[in-house]
């Protein structure tokens, strides 16, 4: 069972570069989420989607964009990477509102 | 004030002992509560949902106190493998499926 798959697992970028993180789920979940986790802080929601073709801003959306063109995929983009975006990024999905979320194993991103 | 607050710990627990810790939440309208477990540098994994009447899953017991707005997790007969960070998770009552995560309580079980 694949569940939620994130690619890449690790990436180092230079300031100003762009990149896209891919999240794919095979559980037919409607809801998908992107979080970042920094030391000493809880997971913070960046963007989320309640269905194919829909996206919405979370707690810390600045500097990120997302797209949900297919139900199973949720992409997170960094247009111009900044050192403050160095973090561990987790994608998650859930079948319905208020249901537990299933997480991918994370992308460790360093911006130099 | 943070929406979900946890004692960061660490709680150092001898193997076989019992440990318990709480999590407080600020939104009285919150309806869904969960405990997740996160191992170092790994993804969070659902440990258990928390129901109004309290619930138990093996050595783990979760309680909800709506009047005082906190949930608790108790671990009995602690195992070395229980060493992890435990995340308290509460739904944001005025949103669509969004969950608010606490920063976690670290538990270290020692031989």
C-alpha cells in the first residue's frame, strides 16, 4: 500500500531558485494538505484542497503556490526560494472533514 | 495564546512505568481530537482518536475533558519503543477539515 507518496525526499536549493514538490495519494481521498514543520513548532498548514480543482490558503501561505489538477495529486511550488523556507514539508490527505489525516514521509528542503 | 498547547517535556520514564500528559485547546467548539505519534525526523502517524467517553487501545488511554478543554494520553507499561513525540491534534471548528497540531510532548523511555 503506497498511501501518500512525496517526491523528492531531499533537495538543496539556492536562494531564488524555483521548484515543485509532488504529493500523490492512492486512497481516493478528497482532502489534501501541505504542512511545514520547523524545530520546536507544530505542523503549520500552508495550503489545502477540499477536492479536485480547488485550493485554499492555510496558516502560512506566503511564498508558496499549489495546484490540484487531478484528485490524486497535490503540488506545492516555490517560485523564488528563500532561506526562511528551509524546513521539512509534509503532505497529508483525509477522506472527509474532521477525519484523521494520513501523512507522506516528508521532503527535507534546504535553501542556501 | 496558541490554539493547542502541550508540555514539550521530555518526560523521562523508566521501562514498565506509567506516564500521562495533557494537551489544552482554546476553541470550545472543537469537535474532533486525535493523538499522533512522531518519531525523530519521520512523518506523524495516527495513534488514536479521542472520543467523548474516553477510549483505550491496548496500553494507551485517551480522555477528553470538554469543561476544562483538555485531552490526555496515558501510557501504561511503557516500552522502549514508546519513545517518541506525541502530537495533540484538534479540529478547527469553523473550517473544512483543517486540524491544528500541538508542538508535541517528547517521551523518553529508559531501560
